[in-house]
C-alpha cells in the first residue's frame, strides 16, 4: 500500500475474528501480508467469504493449469495497467513455472512467435476480452483446438476476475509491493 492509496486496509485488530482469520488465510505465506485487494474487501466482510471461495475454486479447481491461469492473470493485469496485480501475479507466475523472459513478454503489446500456439491463443483471448468483452471467431477456433469445453468457459472467467481485481487495485490506488516485479 502506498501513501497515496485512496483506501487503506482495516486495522486487523478491528476486524471480527472470523474475518481476520479468513483474511490471514489469503496471505501466500506466514511472512506475507494478505493481498491488498483482499484487505480492501475486508471493508465489506459479507463479500469476502464468497469471493475467496470463488477465487480459490477458479485458481485451484479449474481445468486450466496453474501456468495457463497465470498467463491470463498477468496478461489482464498488463492490459489493465495494474501495477499491484502485475507484481502479485509475476511472483505467482514464477511459481507456476513461467520464466523471467516469458513474464516480461506478457507485458508487451505484441504476441510474438515464440509463444506456443495454445499460449498465443490464450493471450489473444485475454487481449480481446479486456478490450472488447468478447472473443472473435478466429481466436475462439484456436482456443477450441487446444482446450476442452470446461476450459473454454473458464478462460473468460479468469480474465474477468483479474480485470475486476485490476480495477479495484487501480481505483483504490494500490501500487506494487516493495520487491515485486514492476509492470513493464
């Protein structure tokens, strides 16, 4: 959280115990703070529990691999120009097996020929969803050649979630945390 953030997370001491426990569970390790967007959502505790359930299901029980999920999350963060979401998901992308070069390339406007066809189709889908809230027929056909119907349903949900979280982070003035990768 930067000094110019518009909305600060609640003081953990003021949260109801169940909300504080749930928020702590969103931290990726004991030495990390909960993600800033989740800390903001604690201002609306009735929304926190269902959102965390949804987000966990999408990330952990979806048909896309962790790597594919993070490709979409980072591409949405890049397209939405969200330094906070980019920084958070660059770390998660590394854990999912993406290399530093791949992560850097996700921040570029073009989709270069080095991407595997399935990855390139995911990136085109993310670009189109963020820009137009739709996927064109050519990109849909490319996706359908590589992904099962469950994944085809999941792709817009993943892009939509990270577009929404980017909007929240940008609107609240969240910046990347110290040590996070900077948005290219």
